[in-house]
C-alpha cells in the first residue's frame, strides 16, 4: 500500500470515526461574600 | 443587620421566589439591573449592584470555568450537572465556619451562532438570570429550592446564522443546597473540543499526504 493510500485511509478513518463526546468550557467569574 | 457578615442579601433568613427582580434588558455594562421591591430576599439596588461587581471589603473575585459535556457522542446536546455546586470551598473569605462556602455569585458571558432548534434547560438554586440577545429569557430570582426553566430559542425571533450574546448570572445565598444543571444545544463560540483520537488521525493523514506529495515531486 502506498504512502498516499495510507494517508487517504487515515483521513477517511479520522473523519468517519465514531467520535467521543465533546465538551464546551466557559470561563466564569465567582465572587465570594 | 442580618446576612452572612459581608452582605445583607446573603443568608438573611428569607426564602422567597421573586419574578421580575431584574429588568428585562441587560444593562449597558452587561450586568443585570435591579428591579425588585424590598423584601426578605432583596434589599436595595445599591446592595444588589455589588453582587456582580468587584467591591473591596465586600466580595472577593475568583476566576473559574464551567465545562459542559456532550450527553452522547454527536448529539450536539451539552450538559453541566452538579447537585453540590460549591466551586470556591476554602477560597475567598473562606467557609466562614460552615462545611461549604455557601455565599457567592457566578457570572459567565459568551456568544453563539443561532441555529433553529436550539434549546436551553436550566435547573438550580438560588437566583438565576439568563439573557440572550440582551433580553431576559430565564428569570428564577430569589432564595429558593431548585427550580427549572426552559427556553426554545426558536421563539426569540433570532436570525439563523447570526451571532448573539449569552449572559448568565447565578447566586448561591443560603446555607443549604446548591444545584446547577444546564443542558443546551447552543454551540457556544468558546468552541467545542474535538475528541483527540479522530483529530489525531486527521493530522496523521495530512502529514502523510504532505510526505507523499513531496516524494512524488522529487
């Protein structure tokens, strides 16, 4: 298998892999009283 | 004066839900504007103005973050769930003799691109106010047990593809529980984090393609 074919396979695998759950992190400010 | 020592509005022994405690439009400085009549849970506008503003001798400010995790891979639904939301135990003024650091406010500001079908569900205590596009869309003011509210963004008259402000305000004011649950399909512009495995495969592919192209041109 050529390097080009390997690269194409990896790209397709990466794009079609069942993705794990993502996350969103929001910056926040807490004030203590 | 009652209260937690630093501020009369915190643990002043009242338990009362108050709708309309802030105005329906966010202030020019992106803070909620006091709109309540004096009650057992709200004193004055001047006191309220200290909740979300640095005030020497009254509050201490601590930077933190809130991470919402996707509920199922690819679902586009993100959730933060914490039935004991005490992010500053032992920090700021300390726990003041209590098991947890109960008296605090939290605010976060972000933006998002509106897509039809987006929703926001919230459950928590005590006060929660959420503004989208500068308009109050969740109004759970007062000292109270956990309460829930939902927003279907399709009802807000937003334009698909446009970017809007999101401003969130929370206060924990009572020596009991602190619940915080936010579930949303809003894709905040702070960015989703792709999972590393598939990202690595794509990176590997790009490197491989580059090497293959370089070899081919020799």
